[in-house]
């Protein structure tokens, strides 16, 4: 049967900014998404009337919601996968499938998955608690420096502790964790790859992430990445191996480390649209959001080539402000050509909260970076 977007029921677990941008992409085709999250005032609720209030971590809420849709997807990993497994058994189509999602939700299982599938990743060890990490140090089974990550519930750098020596021990997280070798990182890269049921696979051009010095969040995101064509090719091939290994349909954002010695390692993945793909809305022939919808609906995947180089700036809550949000600098930003602000519609700001992003296009990546620096100095998120 030919594709009839207006009668398709696509359900999305989560109603944050990714759900908002997915809704906006779907709405161009009159494809109406249904979203499940706690509050209609969340970002996706501001653009989509089909918003069901409920908890995506709750079995019953996810099960009842999932029963009403043709295809179920996610915009956040912290969802109830037991309910998804039941729905899958009962014939609901789900992308990403709950089994790979269960692996991805747990950083320990993720690392074991890469080891088992011979996908390059940093060396690691799993521990049950902070005490177990300290014991391993005493036994000289573990040595400084290392990176400790909480196995579950970590995001945006929370749940990650970089331990270079004794002085960092107070930073140790008290939870079941992965302890990884500290990688000598040259660049952090990401490749967003999509697959559909027909077996088509299509990657977006490699992006380069530049990190904020204190917030441990991406400060700038550059596309195309400033790496050799050979490195870009290896990064893309690795990302495609990873999506095949998981057998995921939909998007998979693969975060990679390019090491100082030139190796490329898988850091972690997200089976959904990702912060590192926001620039695609304006800078690529197909946006990551449209690509995710194409992939989960088994449609032909879209052309991913770069129309123009882009630098993306996350709009984060300024430290020191908490409360109803007030933006400063937008008037000045609007005077700069080819600058595209996206505000997610969150009513309250807090330090480093992701409130929006701004994509800046240039004729060259250098020009985009230069304009992005100006944008970053202009935009202020206060209360
Ligand atoms: P999150 O899920 O919170 O984004 P990540 O695993 O991406 O956590 O880690 C956050 C950041 O910490 C990375 O982007 C990188 O800068 C740093 N980091 C993570 N793992 C390592 C490692 N093994 N070696 C060096 N730095 C790391």
C-alpha cells in the first residue's frame, strides 16, 4: 500500500525538544505524532495537540499508549522497556527495538556489547559500587588515571567522573559503574546513521564536538568535521558497523573518540535523534528528524549531503540564574545572516539547562565558527 501519512499513528515516548522537532518534521507531511510525557507544557506539547499525559517510565502508561499506535519510537532512552517488550510480542512495531535499547540504556552492557562484537572501544572494567572501585585501587588492579561512569541514568556529562589521581577521589560516584581507561582524545566526533527494514543504511557527514570547559556539554558542533577524508571515512564505516551489530531501525547517533594516535573508538550511542544532529535541519538536504521518521516507517532514506557548513551552539541556562526564563541578545543575533535560533519552549531556566540551540551557516566552516562565536557571546539565558 502506498504511504498515507495522515492516517499513520506514530507514537513517541517522551515529549521534550527532540519530540518537538520530530513533530515539526512530521507535520510537513501531515504525519501526526502522538507523544507520551508527564506534562502538556513540555516542549513537544507546545506544537502538538496529540499529547498524552503519562509517565514513559511506567509499565502501564507505556503499554496503554503503545497499544494505540502503529509504530512506536522514543526520544529518550529512560523508558519502560518491559512494556515495550510486551508490546513487541503483541505485534506493535517498535524502533529502536526494546532488546538493543536495554543494552544501550546500561553503559556496562553497552561496553560489553562492543567488546563481544569486536567494535573498538576503550578498555574497561565493571564495578558494583564506589567501595569496589576503591578496593580495586588498593589492590592495584586499577590505576590512575581513569573515567568512572554510572551504568544507568547518566546524561549530558552527569554521571561521569574523570579521576586523574588521589585528589579526584572525592568525585567518585557511588553506583554500579563502568571504569574506563582515560583516552588521549584528539577530537570527539559523532556520526548519525539511519537504517530501515529494507536494509538501506545512510550516514550523515561526520560532526566534530567541541566541549564547554566546565559544563561538560557540547559547546560548538561543527559539520563537516575538520578531519582528513580518510578519518571521516573510517568514522562512517565504524558507525555503520555499529548500527548493523545492534540491528537497529531508525537513527543511531554514534559518539566516537579520535585518539592522538589516530585510532577511532566508540564511546557511546543513542538510538534516536541527537544533539549532534540538530544542524541538519538547516545544513543538510534531509534533517535527522525527517530521516528518523523515514527510517522507522521503512520509507526510502533521505539524501544526507551538506548544503552548507554549519556550527551549532547549544543555548544553555546561564549559571547563577534559576526561574522563569528571559533571553537577551536575540535582536542582535537576528541581524547576522544565516543564523537560525531554536528555542525549545521551556519556561524555567537553571544553570546549564538545554533551553535551545542556534545553527549558524557559513560559506566555509571557519566563517560559521566565527559567526557562532559572536552568537555565543550575544545570547544570554537569564531569569
Ligand atoms: P554522557 O552520556 O554524559 O554524555 P559520555 O560517556 O559521553 O557521557 O562522557 C562525557 C564526556 O566525558 C565525553 O564527551 C568525554 O569528553 C569525556 N570522556 C568520556 N569517556 C572518556 C574516556 N574513556 N576518556 C577520556 N574522556 C572521556
